[in-house]
């Protein structure tokens, strides 16, 4: 990957898809049932949309989830690796289920 490809964030991709389709932030936010401010935050990389919203964005613009959310997926996988802990024989089943969810 070259430098230009690594600079492409999920937010920049959402903005690009929206502007290419001629939609305003207000219009896309309405389609996604979120506020314009939430969409603006995504496009400015303040935060990321949840996985269900990413699915809606992919459906609306006809793109694959892997292409749109590569950055988000990597962050989620990294976070999962950080939060993994070895099983303790004294843990209860309920604690294991809670930790997994």
C-alpha cells in the first residue's frame, strides 16, 4: 500500500461516496436515521458509525463492507486482542458470557 492509500479513512470514504452521489449530509443522515451532526462527525473522523450503519451505507452506495470499513475492522480486531484474557478456572459461566458480549 502506498502513502495515499493508507491516508484514506472510513470518514473520508463516506464523504466521497456521499458527494459523488450528489447527496447532502442532511439527506444521507435522513436515509440512515441519524443526525446530520453524527454524519459530520464520521466524515471528520471524530468517531465511526456502528456496524449496522456501515451495512446501510454499503447497501445505499453499492460498496463492499471490506472496502468501506477496513480501518474500523482493524480497530475492532486490535481492541479484541487487547481485551482477551486467559480463562481462569474460578470464573463463572456468567462472567465468561458477560466478558464475551
